[in-house]
């Protein structure tokens, strides 16, 4: 990995994670919001790619229209902030699966449009239930968070759909993130960036590591995209 400052102005879109990337403790700094706005005003696209549910995102970010598209639930939902319409990229898990997890004492347990989420160490119970019920689900970790999704649904599959809707190629996209669930995002993007606070496993895969943490790292990437 070359840590010299890369030339990023040829890329046409930025696909960014939310928590730990543009946001700290769920909140986005005004300078980061302004950088995102500047990037879009230049004609380039910004796609938010997050493990959060849309309802959860709305609680912490009041202007979802700052983004061209949002890939939510770790790749399971495409949300258009301009039309406020969602497209599901997977099926909601069966109720008996949710009941089984509850009976196993998995708490807290959050059910989205597609994703089922909890926290470590409940991933062991979730794996046991998936095997017992022989369901086509997989576990995706995001630091302490645990997400259960249909097999093959992840940030890469979600971004692929979003990019097609924007009539762009994956090679023209920069992916930026901080945690394990962003590995798929960086893998499929034309150029992958890890913010300075990213986990070592993501830094190992990244094409470049930003000097700044969280929003400051994203602002740095945007600055280079605009040069």
C-alpha cells in the first residue's frame, strides 16, 4: 500500500460508511456535512452505506437528502432520500427465527426490514439458531455489533445495486470505512480508503489510509477528489 497522497479527482462517487467514519457517537460534524455538500455540488455522487436502519439513521441525521442514495441495513435496503422510497434487496426473516432467538435469550434484538441485529457475545447463539433451523443466513460483524442477513447480502451487493441506479461503474467509486463490515465495501470499490481510526484488518485491505479520524479523514478524501 502506497501512503503517498493519491490522485483521486478521476473518481465520480464516494461511498461512505456512517458510524465511525463520517460520524462520531452517531453525529456528523458540520465541516463534514459541508464537505459532502461541496462534493455533490461538483457533480459527483455521495452514497451512504451503513448498517443502520433508516428509522435509526433519521434519529441522528436530519438531512438524509445530503446523499444521492443510501444503502442501509448493511446492504439489504436501498433508500432514495429524494423520493423517500425504499427497495428491499432481501426478504424479512421468518417470525419463528425471531422467536427462537428470543427464547435463546438474545437481548437486545432489533428487527429491520431485512436485517436482524444484536450485540456480542450473542453471535454464538445466533449461529446456533441458524444452524438448527438450517436457514440461509450469515453473520456480519461490525465491531461489537452483530448483524444477521440473508447469505450474499452485504455492503458490496448493496453498493453494486446503488451504483447501477446512478449509471456509474464500480471502478469510478471510492469506498471509505472503519470496521469489519466495510471490508466488502472497500473490496468492490475502485479505490478503498480506511480512516485513521479504522480497525487494523481494514487498513490492511485499504489502498490508502487517511491521516484524519472519522469525519476528518472523509473530509481529506473529499478534498483530494475535488482537486
